[in-house]
C-alpha cells in the first residue's frame, strides 16, 4: 500500500518536473519569437560564459534560457510573460552576489540586465542616470571627464544593481551616506509589467523600500544618482606583515575614536590570517588631493612592507586595488560599536581562531577579514537624504566581513560551517560586552544570515505593506525566490 502510494507520488513529481521544464522552454521560445537575438539558449555558444558569470562558482547555474532585454519596454514584456506563464526567474546585474539562486537559476529564466548600460550626466541637476547592468568601472570612467563622481562601489568589477539595492558601502559614506541614500529616482518594472518611477514625489513608499529592499519589489532598469565634485584624491594600498596586526588594530581604534573624524578620510583593512605571504592590506583614501592628512596619523609609525599611496584620481586609486581571484567564495557579516577591549577580542578571533586551521586544511582554503569603519555621520547623512530601510543606529561602528575562499565543491559545507562558527563567536563577544549591533550588511552577508529581519520590526512591517501594494501576488517572493527575501 505504502509503496504504491509512494510510486504514485513519485510519478506526480516527475510529471510536474517535466511539465515545468517544458513550460520553461516554451516561454523561452515564445519570448524569443518576439525579442529575437536577445535570448540565449543552452545550445548557443555564448550560453556557457553567460551562465557562469561571475564571481563565485558556487552560484553558477543552468537556466533554461538567458534573456538580455535592451530597454524597459522589452523588460516589461519579459516580466509579464514569465509571470503569466508562472515560470521561475532570477535577475542579474554584475553577478557578484555569493548567494546561490540570488542572481542565477537552474531551469527557469535568467534576466540579465547587461544591456542597461548607459550613463547620462546632467550637470544642471547634478545627477547621473545610470543603467542597472553596469559595473562601477564604467560609471566612474564615464563621469571622470566631468570631474564628478557618485557614491558607489569601492571595487570596480562589481555591478551597480545588486550593490545599490543592498545599501551599498562607498568611500564617500562618511560624507554623504550609503549608495542607496544617494539615489533620487528608480525606474522600475513591477510585478505586473508596469514601468514606474519611484522618487520622493511619485511612489514614495516604493522609493523608500528600494533603499535596502534588494530584489523584493521589481526589476530596476536605471538609477538616478546624485553627483559630487570629487575627482583628485590621495591614497592607495599599504601592505604589512601579519605581525603588524596588533599595531594596526590599535591604530584603527585611534582613527575611529578621534574627537572629529575627517569625513574625507576613509580606510578599509583587509588581512589574510591564513596566508602570511599576503599579510595585511590597508586601503587608504583621502577624497582631496592632499598628501598624508592628519586623519591617518595613527598609522604613521607602522612600517609597511610596501607603500603605494600617492596623489591620483579616485578612479585610478580604486583601479589599482588588488582583487583576489578565487574559485569558490562565501562571506559573513557582523556589526558592532567601537570599544578597545572588543576590538582586541574580535581581532584575536579573526586572526587566531582554531577554525582557521580547519579552513587551511581544505584545498586552497583561505580566509580574509575586512574591517570597515562607519562613522555616525554616514548614518546621519542617510537620514538627511530621506532615510532608508536598514534600521541603522547613528553611532560610530564597524562592519566586519569574513571572506572565505576554497577550491572543491566537496568542501562547500565545511567552508560555510567553519566561517559561520567564527562569526558566531564574534557576535557572542560583542553581545557579552554590550557592543553588538543588530545590523547585518546585506552586501557582505551569507545566504543564511537573517538580513532583512534585522532591519527591525518597524521597517519589516512597512516593507511588507509596500510589497503587498506593488506586488499583491507575491511574484518577487515566489517566482523570483532567490536572494534576501522579506521574512
Ligand atoms: C570584489 C568585491 C568587492 C565588493 N565591494 C563592495 C563595496 O565596495 N561596497 C559594497 O556595498 N559591496 C561590495 N561588494 C558586495 C556587492 O555589493 C554584492 O556582492 C552585490 O550583490 C553585487 O552586486 P551585483 O550587481 O554585482 O550582483 P548580482 O549578483 O547581479 O545581484 C545581487 C542581487 O541583487 C539583485 N539585483 C541586481 N540588480 C537588480 C536590479 N536592477 N533589479 C532588481 N534586483 C537586482 C539580484 O537579483 C541579486 O539578488 C563587493 C563584492 C565583491 C565580490
Ligand atoms: C566577471 O566578469 C567581468 C566582465 O565579463 C570580467 O572582467 C571579470 O574578470 C569576471 N570576474 C570573474 C571573477 O570571473
Ligand atoms: C577637470 O579638471 C581639470 C583639472 O583640474 C581641468 O583642467 C578641466 O578643465 C576640468 N574639466 C571639466 C569638464 O570641468
Ligand atoms: C562618532 O565619532 C565622531 C568623531 O570621530 C564624534 O564626533 C561623534 O560624536 C561620534 N558619534 C557618536 C554618536 O558618538
Ligand atoms: C598565499 O597567497 C599567495 C599569493 O596570492 C599564493 O600564491 C599562495 O598560493 C597562497 N598560499 C596559500 C597556502 O593559500
Ligand atoms: C589537517 O589535515 C591533516 C591531514 O589530513 C590532519 O592530520 C590534521 O589533523 C588536520 N588539521 C586540522 C586542524 O583539522
Ligand atoms: C554544517 O553545520 C550543519 C548545522 O550545524 C550540520 O547539520 C552539518 O552536518 C554541518 N556540515 C558539515 C559538513 O560538517
Ligand atoms: C500594476 O501595478 C501597478 C503598481 O506597480 C498598479 O499601479 C497598477 O494598477 C497595476 N495594474 C494592473 C492592471 O493591475
């Protein structure tokens, strides 16, 4: 009896699977008949490269087809069609998320925004309208001719879409807030295919929700970003040996706790405790062409192995930053307020935990940590720009990121577990000392970190209400189910 029932059940599952796979192909063919060359199926030569973009092999997938719409009308048509047919889909900008399923999909349709790739500068309004499929390199280099920049990513290969919708950390944060705080208009295709603008006057609830709301509300075609007169800078990378870490943490603490931190000064410390031959890398950025400003004085007495700081444009400075090449990647995020004892304890955990030995035992296993100081001024600047969904507290804080890299698919779970174990210990320490912050930075978070939950109850309730209004059938929860979803 039981066996027969199971067979019937199995039969149903099979039927369902094959029906849905043929449904996917049918929708691909249907859209192809209308959009022509902008659809790539698995038999085409570009499919392999497109389905394996980009950052980490853990998120490579095999969609039934990849659709590259060239304008908002086409995108609207694609969204309406996949929704009508009930076919699952994913949306991709730069492909740098490490969350499996967030920006790629097995079966179903991958909507690749690569053709939303223009930058239009409006000098009168001091804004740039930026296509959602661009990478930051193209945005900055287009704006360089006008001597202006935007509040955007710090690594130029990363996509505009995901970084901006996740909040976005920039070297300009202490001056102007996060990347999302500097968006003044989103052009969005919503769940029923309507193209809407969301800004302070039109659809202000959607405008707010997109400031940290990720892919839960629609597909953004372009972002209108404020521009600023920043072009020439001073800074670059300084490389230290791992022995310098205690001195670097002391300097970081002093840098973050001076009476009036210079908002033109920015740093990010990255260290590779599992690989002494890389050591520690300090990215130093001053947003004016002034050599060795006072803000970096705490670091002056620590002798680097190499010092690449110089006067250069901000774009040149970011272009020169080294980006490690890794095959499989994951990362975890934690936030805490500044305190010397907490710094020392967290420093110990991220550079000496026994999990580091476990990680180095994996094939090509390595860990890097990133120490990202955020001033209360960054949070206040965001509030002054109308606020976002993130639930940030206006205090001086650090966003820690642990990046883990490894080589073999067999080690995926172990790499996750060891790194997760370190981040849990970090949170235990900051909690026990009263310096823990609820915020988990989406752009540095692992798939199982409860990012949106931690924006706070008030923010979550408002996000859900807004989703109900613009996406009453829950398309961006059910059909586009990858990524950080509403709780
Ligand atoms: C080397 C490196 C450096 C980084 N540096 C920074 C940094 O300086 N600052 C920072 O904040 N983060 C940084 N990050 C993290 C980065 O912001 C995230 O990985 C982000 O998800 C990347 O955006 P993407 O467009 O490349 O990703 P994708 O993987 O394409 O997208 C990520 C998510 O956003 C959704 N999405 C993308 N575009 C749209 C759209 N137009 N409409 C709707 N949904 C969309 C996707 O569906 C997906 O769920 C860095 C990452 C790497 C690998
Ligand atoms: C990601 O894609 C870009 C553009 O195609 C390419 O320049 C870059 O090398 C890729 N990065 C990785 C890690 O594959
Ligand atoms: C940009 O700055 C340079 C150097 O200061 C100057 O020569 C040039 O005219 C400026 N360009 C514009 C468009 O303002
Ligand atoms: C954050 O630090 C700055 C100086 O760096 C200080 O002026 C400010 O008061 C601090 N903010 C809070 C909320 O303590
Ligand atoms: C350490 O980093 C260097 C330089 O990137 C690399 O060549 C080497 O393989 C790494 N060693 C380990 C053990 O990961
Ligand atoms: C690393 O691997 C070796 C060989 O398999 C084993 O002897 C050692 O105990 C492992 N170390 C850790 C920390 O797991
Ligand atoms: C990883 O952790 C989970 C949850 O604790 C556990 O169920 C799983 O067995 C672990 N995986 C490995 C490979 O250790
Ligand atoms: C489509 O959704 C928009 C909001 O995104 C709404 O204003 C509009 O009424 C909806 N249209 C239909 C036909 O349901």
